[in-house]
C-alpha cells in the first residue's frame, strides 16, 4: 500500500462521507493541488472542474489575491469573538454594502449557506412572532441546508431522512416554477403563472404565513429558471399579504447566473437574502444573511436570539472584499460574459444531437442537462426515490465516465449540474462539452 493509499484509507475508515452510503466512499480521488479551472490528483493528472466543486469555486483555484488576503489576516488577527470588532469585519461590511441589492444593508455572518438559511428562518419567526405569523412556504424542488431548520425547509428527498425528528411545525411546500414538468400540466404563457398564483391561494387559506422562502434559480434540484413573470408576481403576492420574501442565493449568487444575484434578472428586491459559497469564492467558509433595516429595527429593543462562536470570524471575512474586487476585475475583461454565451450555444447543440436529453436550461455559468428515456413522454431514467433507495443511477455512471476523461461534472438523480468557474475559457468549455458529448452517446443507447 502506497503512502497515498494509506491516507485515503485513514480518511475513509474514520470519517463520514456526506449524503451517501459509507461503502460507496472507499476510493475517492486524492487531490494534491488545484490551479485555474482545474484540479490535480496525486499522479499529476488534471481534471477540468466543470461544476466548480460544489458550485462554489466561482473564481477558480489558486487566486493569489484571495490567498494573500487570508494569509495577511492570519498573521494580523486570526480570531476574535463576535462581540468585538476589528478591521476585517469593517472591510467585509463595507464591501457587502456596495455589492448587495439596494435596501439589504444589515448582515449576520455565519460559516455556511446552511447556517445563513437557519439564521434567516429564526429572524423571520422572531420578527413576525408579535403578529402571530410563523408558517413558511418553501417549494418541493429545493435545498436549503442540512441543519434542523434548513433541512425542514428543504423540499428534496434529503428531508425525508430527517423526519420526524426535524419536522418543523409550520413549513408547507408549494408547487415549483418548473415549466418543463409543470405540476399543473400547463404551458407558459397560457398558464397565467399558476405556480405563483397558487402561492397566493396557500397564504390566504393557511393563515399565519410569515414568509415565502425560495431559491430564485433552483440549484441542486435542477437549475430551474422561472418564467419571467414569476418572481415579480411573488414579490407582489408577498406585499399584498404582509409576508416576507426570502431569497436563498447560496448557490445562484455572485455572478453564477451572469448577474451579481439571480434576483437582479427580474429586478426583484427580497426582504432577506442569504448567500455563501461565491462570496469568498469558497476560499473561506462564510455565510451571510442580509436583511432590511426595518427588520433589524425590530431587534433594537428586543432580544436577538441567535449566534455562533465563529460568527464574524476575521480570517474568513478577510476573503469577502478580496473576492468582490476580483469579480469586478474579471467582469471588466468581458471573459465571463463571452464564455457564458459560448457555453449556452454548446449545450443547445448537444440537445439537438442527443435524444437522451430532455431539457437544457440555465443562465450564465449555471446550467442543467436533464436526461430522459423518452423525449415524448419525458419519462426519466431515475427518480428521487431511486436516489434515496441507493439504486444505480445513469447520471452517476456517466459522471464517472466523465472523470475518466479528465472532466469533473456534478450529477443529481436525473440531471447534470454544469457550473464551471467564471474564469474558464472557451477552449476549456469545448473540452468539457466534448467529454459530455461522448458520454451522452452511452445514454442515447439506453433511451427509447
């Protein structure tokens, strides 16, 4: 057994692999380094990072400005408790004030997107408790995190395993704005945006609804881009019913969709916005829960019942202004804008070529390729129940084939998540699409 094999054995024998049966985490790749849009194993083989790891390495790997900011902060002041202030905290707030949508200027800092959503949930319920409102409307095709509250807000099958222990009273699920598989069996635009109107119906029938909690562009569960009228109508519904609108931009934020935040595509301002991942380019673990001053004002004379030891951690916050500066520099070059269109065109060409592709959808550097056995019936190869039951999945098999070809591509039970770093070039996009083209030939053989 080599030294590397011993390290792999040590890790997989004494730690938990997340969201999987542990027997399936026995021979993961050992990653030695990463640079640009690629990472490298212990043999020096390069892998194109076609999904930005977990859709978080937006600025790619080895960014010197981010590394320098973190190193400098480590030497100056690596940690101080949340009740103290320091320059790193001030600079992070200053940078976010410039970056966030107008009106979202109050921040709670945590360590992940999960924690950012947990904070949002607690803020919503504390804020509207005097009005007797506590119910939260989420959606079925959603993922909001793995802690008690955030997993209860999650619509996908990962919630099943947390129930009933983490069944949160007052969480109800709405139909999705999923045009390819409309839950109402309708077609846009003749549908009259029934997926939004039904939320209005739910609020009026349920009573005591505090918030609508959504991913503006759904992440893991399909990169579902809503019809253009959907978000503006939800904002109107929330206002008409005295309900807060919470936007989970943990995955879709920080230019992933081509704009700083996905809500900017529809010029919608939420009452609360949560983010993480790209706010540091994944160089440091930070979650941000941004609220309006009106919500913050509620706690001026009331106890704010939330906090973490690592809230406002200086070492991690140092990465925020550095990342925001890097995004500005990158987009000034025009590279992401140009490459995103190149990616969109390439994926659409694959759609015309491969009968196993049911739908291609996305924005910016954030796309899904959904597989089907039959385009006419839209029958999927696998379902969420198959994933939960640990059945073999075509998408996982094809992702493994991609890895053999030197391309890492994240998959879910019936689609691929194509979300490369924003620094990726046209040539690297072509390399990734070529590998995808090859493995889709295998899927075509299994389609009707």
